[in-house]
């Protein structure tokens, strides 16, 4: 849904190649692989600023709504820290015994660092044609496998720290800054944990260390 809303906003605005912020996301209905989705976007521009209201419909039913704009502004994703600690659950064990993800979603390739605040790891990417064989698109705005793999890293960290995995159900703000290309790493910082929920932030970087995307207020 996030990738499709960015694609829709981009095709309706002159800022489609640049960084985009998505917020105010509301999912009213689940979106599944076999759904026939119609994307609608209404863009308004003032000088260099562009804003778009995006809606995704499945048939006649509104499934998703969000606001996209290119007023990036300053933002910061907290760092996980440098105090590396020992592995408690391997990636192989995580996929084999603790998560529901099938082989095509085994996107965590390697954990690079674990701390008392979060986790950093290498993540995989997908190809549009492998997931959407009839699509004319050549690239994702947000690679769904890379994003899901970043969230899986957070689940792995929660499993090690709290003994149970947690998976995100909402994102306050998504910053999509650069194309998802080459080798990617993801860092996940968890700021608040209760018995039933968590709040954290996720950042994805390319091989040169440039921030590709950031997701603030990830809740689960």
C-alpha cells in the first residue's frame, strides 16, 4: 500500500522523482495479492512544494488513504548505539522456529550489530517483475521485501530481549528519500516497550551510508 500510494502520488505530481513524505495513513481494509486495486491521487502544487491526497480502492471499497508531500524538513532517527552484544537467536533459528514468514520473505541476510537499544542488519530486495509479472513498472518506490525485512529485524530484537516477537501494525511518518538500489542495511531502534506494545523507528541505508528511507513512530 505504501509503495502504491507513492507511485500514485508521483505520477500525479511534478515531484515524482524526488524525496516524498507519507503520513496520515489509514488502512480501512486489508490489501491482498489478488486484489484489483485502483489508485487515485489529487495533487496540488505551490512553487516547489507539492501535496497529494492518495486513496486506494479495492472495487468500490476504500481500502487505504494517506497524504504525501515533498516538504521533507529536518528529521532524525535515533542511533542503535555501538555496544554490541552476543547473539542469542540466529537468523536461521528465527526463520526456522519463531516466525511465520515463508522462504520468499526470508529477507534478513545477516545481523551486523545488536545493542540494548536496537539492531542493525543486511536486508534483501525484490524485483517488481517477480512479484507483479504483468506490471509495466521497472522499480519500486518502496521495496516491500526490504521494508518487511527491516521490520523482521525489529521482531528478532524483541524476541531476543523480551522472549516474544512483535510485528508493526502502523507507521506515523514514512520518509522515502532515494531509490532502493544495491546493498541495503536496516537499523531498528525501540524506544518504548510495554507488556502489549512497542514504539520504535526504522532507517534503511545504501552501501555508501546514504539514508534511503526512514520510518518514524513504528508501532506494534
